[in-house]
C-alpha cells in the first residue's frame, strides 16, 4: 500500500489575526529577508492575493513574484504589503524583546 501525501500550504492555517501575528513574528526572528518576504506572501495568499495586489497597485503576478522568496522586492513594496495586511513594523534594540 502506498501513502499519498498532499502539499502543505501554511496559508490554510492562517485563519485568525493571532495565527498571522505568530507566523510573521517567527519569520522576522529568522532575520532572513527572503524568508520574511515569502512569509508575507503566505499571509497575502491567506488574506486574498488579488485584493491585496489591487490595493497596493501591483499586478497579482508581480506580487506573487516579489513575495515568492526568489524575488528581491524593494523595501517600499514590503512596507506597502505590510500596511495593506494591517501589520506594523517597529525597530527594536538588540536584547529588547518587549516589542516583539
């Protein structure tokens, strides 16, 4: 008997603001820019990529590419995406975990 598996899609599990917050905080803790961009793409997919693309003035295809983890989106694009998703960003001094 063979075991059939399905691809894992984290977007299916981001069904609350709390889940999204934990997911994004964990992504930022890696300090890996490509992983952060890809994680924002997962959240965007969970929230409706097409609507988000329209809101920030990009094509859906360009937004998918920018947030794929393979692209290199401009910081302005990341900020627009985060704002549209209702996610803020704040600088934190090293060792200060109170903002996270």
